[in-house]
């Protein structure tokens, strides 16, 4: 039997009601307690990103040749994860963890090999080291020559 939008719920606790006459109905309001949520904590890669010092570096897209398209990705997950946008040939400032991540992006080199079942079909096989797709190269900080070296040079 349906009563529109009303839903029937089973209560697991017993309640004792005194002073009711037979056939008399009562209204019971139940309140469900909400679970206390733990506060949000950023994942380790996001925490490291914000804690590490930024390093000036130049981005190179090795997979595009002359075209050199931009690359963008989220570093980590969650609401505080930074969006990394890399433009080829431009100087960017990122921590070492991002530099290592970008420099570690590779694709395997595949070669076609005979299937062991002898049916003449081919299956991909990996040959040689993987190919790097991108490079973030840190800029070398040029320091000014020491005064005593400038005097000796003149």
C-alpha cells in the first residue's frame, strides 16, 4: 500500500508509551544523526608542491618536433591540486617534484614480433629504452663575478 511520497521506516529501538487508549495514534519524529566528517587533508604530492622552493626551468616538448604545443595537467588531486601549464621555450617556476614528474613521462618503444603460437600474427613487444616526451630543464643561476676576479682581469 502506497501513501504518496511518505516512506515507511522501521525503528529498531523500542519505545514505551503510557496513557494511550486503544486505537489512539501518536506521531513520532525521528532525527538521524549525521556522521562527523573528517577535515579534508591534501594528498602528499600537493603538500610537497606547496612546501618546496620553486626552480626556474625551461620546458621542451620532445614529441612535437617543430610544432611544440603546450601541455597542461593537474598535479595531484583534490581542490588544492595545482594546474600545471607548460609552454615550450618559456621559463617556468616549479618545485623539484614537478620537474621530476615531467622529466619522467615516457612512452615505450614497440616493435612487432612473431606470436609464439606460430599463426603468423604479430604482437607488440618492447624494444630499447622508453622515449622521453617532455623535458623541464632547470636554469643555471649566473652569479656575478667576484670583485677580486674582476680586478685581476683588468
